[in-house]
C-alpha cells in the first residue's frame, strides 16, 4: 500500500508538470483509487485464508481453488461424472493423490 501511495503521488506530480486537463488528473486519481481498492480486497482475502489456515490441524485438507483441464471422453461416457467430483490433493505443492473419476 505504501508503494502504491508513493507511486501514485509520483505519477500525479509528473502529470501536473505537463499541465494536464482536470479530466486527466481526475482519471489518474480514479485509477489510483481503483488499484487501492483492489489491493485492499486482496489483503482481506489473504487475511481470511490465513485465519482459516491457522485453525487447521496437521494433515487436514484446505480447499485452495479449482482447476480447468482437458478430459478424455468417448461415446457412452457420462460427461457429468467425467467433469465433476475429481479432487487433486497436494502437499507442499506436490500431487499426492487424485480422487474421483476422470
């Protein structure tokens, strides 16, 4: 956040040297505010995850996200089974188990 504040002030200062229109200044301020809001949302999400993770017991599982990938199908396959209920279990970034039908 401090870096964003510094870069924002620097960008505004450089823009003001160019004698910008009020619209240009306002647009830059809006961009800086949008980035600030995006960073705040990301920070909140990370803090929530940290809170959840800190409450986990050793060797418990934590849903981190979803992946999209290609699935081989052939005539007669149930597409819903092929595309759902598959879990990839990681430990320290290494695949340790694949659960479900694929």
